């Protein structure tokens, strides 16, 4: 039976969920943010140590300015509203992606929540924000070049944003699309993939339970 240490999710479908319910896109994104709690609780109860969530990609800056502005506001509110839950549930908060694109207040708040939760070990929740896998790999190579370090699979792996979290075991995308969208391409090289038709705001622990149980039964070959 396969161990599940690192779960990654592309949280897709917020906008389509809002359209389906004749609601604003902003409400769809809020519902999507709320759906994270149930998944995090599931991970803690099942002993999953790392949960990486695709929250905002490097390509998302090309959306309508009003939507991008709202997403930045929602991220700020998310940090405020979830901080107590992180602490109460002993969840360590981390991010991957280039944070330099965010305003200083948001960067400071991210650093503050990371510091407040740094000692927790029940679950590490990693938000991928201003994240793109190609950008991450490029930045990793630039770090190594700047240090005049050898470029190898091992050194690149150690220079990635996600180095301390390890490879992904299971990657789920909600919303019915079947692509990776520049998410954890290196880390998910041998991950098992599952594509769910459920829009992210409707994704529940009951569906995740079925996906995880099926994952445990897969004969993982890792290319061998």
C-alpha cells in the first residue's frame, strides 16, 4: 500500500462555479478559499505531511485587473482569517513562488504567519503564489550559477522553492480540465495524477477519501 506524504492540488473551477450559480467571480473565489479548511483537516487526520495548493500562477497576472486586485485582497484576508486556525491546528504555513511581485505589506504578513507557525509539524500547508514551475526551475538555475555551483539534478532539486517538501506523491486537479498548467513539473515527475470533474468550491473530503484510497492501491513503478 502506497504511503501518501505529499499531496498537491490544482484548485480549479472557482469562476465556473460562480457562473453556474449566477454569482460574482469574487464569491466563487471566496467559496474556493473556504474549501481549503476541509481538505487540510482531512490531511491532518490521515497523516499527510505536506499539502501544496496552486493559488495564484505567474500567468494569472494577465487576468482582468479587477479580478487580480480582488485575489490580492483575498490572499491578505486569508492570512488574517486562517492564522488562528493554523495555530489551533498546529499547521505550518509556507509558500512557493516569487513573492517579490507582491506589495511590501503582503510580503510582511506572509513572513509573519510563517514565523508564527514555523514550529508546527502536524501539516505543512504550502500555497503556490505567483508560482510557475518553469519560473521556479529558471530561478533555481540562476541561484546555482550565481554561486558558481555545479548544475545537476541534485543541485537543481536543492535550489527549488520546494526543496524541503520533497516530491509530490499525488496530484489532483479539480474542475474537469486535464493539464498541469505549469504546476510542480519537476516535483510531480512521477506523481500519480487524478483529474476530478468537481469544481473546487464543491470539492469535499468524501471525494478526496475515495481518490486517496485508490491511490494507495496503485502499483507505482517510478519509470522502472
